[in-house]
C-alpha cells in the first residue's frame, strides 16, 4: 500500500502540468520515518528543486495532506544529503517558532545571502539594526515594495537571527492570521489565539494590504499590535505600498504603522540583478559564465523571484541533455519566454522606452542631430527596431528619416561591432531590449 506521502504526490500530479511534475515533483521522496501527523518531510536531490518546490508547491502539498488526513501539516523540503549546506532545516519544528498554515521561516533567508544595492540598501540597514536591537529601534519596521524584490527575505532574515537566539518568532500572512482568528473564534478559544500572537518576541506579518476593508480582523490586529509594542516586542510588516496608500485601512492602524520606520525597496538596477544571480548560482551550485549571467540579468523583469525559475530551468535542461550552459544554450532554452514578451512590439514603443531610459526626447532621436548622446540613442533604437520588429530596412530608413536601407545596414554593423568589443555596452543594449519587451503600450 502506498504511503500517505506517495498518495499526496499522485494527487498533486493530477493538478499541475506534466513538465512541473517531471522536472520537480517526481524527484521528491517522502521521508516516512521522520514525518509526523503535523510534519511532512520530503527530500529533494538538489537545492534548486528543493527551493522551487518549497516556494511553488508547499502550500498545495499541505492542503492535499489535509484533505486525506484532516490535519494540515508543516511541509519541509530537505536535501537527500544531510551533510549539504543547503539542508539547514531541522527535521523537527523548533519550539520557539510558530509555523502557521504551512508557512516556514526559510533558512536560506539570511542577511549574508541578501544582495545589497542602491535599490534596497536603506531597507537592509534598517532590518539589520532591528535584528541587533529588537523592540528598541524602528518598532514597527514597515517594508514596502513590489512583488519579488526581497521584502520577505529581509523580514525572515531578522526572524532567523532571533530564532537562533532562542526567541519566540511568529511568521504569518494576513490571510493566515485571518483564518487562525476565524477558527479560534468559532471554537471559542480566543484566549489561546491571543496568547499565541501577543506573547511572542517577534511578529512577522506579510502582505498587510490585505487587511483592507476587513473591519473585524483590523480590530483584532490593532489590539495585537498594541499589546506587543507595549511590551517592547518587535513587529515587522510588509506591504506592496506605504501605509498611507492602503485603502480601506483604519486611520489608527495607518498611524501605528507609520510610528516606527517605513522603508521601501525599489526594483533592482542591472548591477544588483547580476550580483543576485551570482549569489543564487553560488547557493544552488549552478555554473554560469559571465555572458550567461549578464544575459539572464537583462531578461528578468523587476521580480527577482524569476531568477530561481530560470536557473532551475537552465540547470534541468543542461542535466537532461548532458551539455554545458552556454549563451547559445541559454538563449535557445529561454526563447519561448522571450518570444511571449516580445509580441506586439512597435517602433513607437521602442522609441518611447529608449528615450525614457536615456533621458532624450523621441523627436531628438529622429532628428539629424550629431550630438553624441543622441547618436548613441538613435543607434540603439534602430538596432532594437530591426531586432524586435518585423520591419524591413527600407521601412526603418523611412521611419528614422535616413537616406536609404544602406544607412540602416551601416548602423546595424556598427552596433554589432560595439556589442562584440564592449561587454558593458552589450549588457546595456540587452537590458533596454528587455525593458521594451515588458513595456505596456499606453
């Protein structure tokens, strides 16, 4: 008879696509000897698969266990090799950290693994200070920014520091907080709910914007917040926007959130993306040369979570085909991803994007000016128009007011020569190409 873990994997197979199943889920083995009713342990062959499953499927796996056993366990994805540095999660849940609804403190979310750049330096310093003096400086710490920029990483980095010190840490999302509240309310066990949330040393709560227009839970969170802060217990909150811009939120809560420190994380600049990719390669033991790293950096958008998926995809294809990851290989593997981004691109969209990024007016790009900055922008715009749109050279010559198609050909050769000899220039052109690919027409 199949173990409960195998039953869950078989059930999951019917709910996800075949590629994800073959590439990730099929590689898992259920650790029946170490698992318990409230803890399901799976082991993966490498860190990439472990991280990917943990991020994408852990909640789904927990839900399938609940359907079959009526208990929703914590799902832990470990490496098969217990000596691997990535296998840092214990097979038992520490007593000083609350695991809510399948959520875990990710042991790889540390300050050492966080890549700092101009876009996130302020939030990083603030979080580091909080980890050193919890409840004393910046309480609450409110971190906001777009999806996949590192808010949860910073938040959990503080959690992992305090967890190592033996402190009681609770990490949850607004949705899980709401579900926990509803369950205890229905069971008339609100005293237990209050003890759990109001007697911890650190409360980490993700996606606070989802409190909007939920009056009853806002009331409860307000009292939880005050109880913790009155005891000098640290609170860290994340959101996709600053407190004052969260609609449907009580003014007293906005005031509380702004009473500590509000820190934003901006989309990473190209140099930071490159360093993030290098760090991910180091952690996941993926070998990419400089050219491939630069290419990946230019095709990802602002959401740096894409990096894990891209590295996993490249690594899986490389292992299956038994070949090294070269730039040609990477372009081929990721071509469908890029083709989808590049649908409906027009010359006008390219002009708007290049002009905005290089701080030049579109009309100047199409002018006869020989100013070096304008010539630079014009050449890039022509190159991208030829590369990303179906327009012919004569059509491009007409659009840019050039003599004929030979002038366009000369510009293309000039750009290709520069890209061949100047790696920084090549990366800049590819970055602009990606910005065009993901731009939304007005």
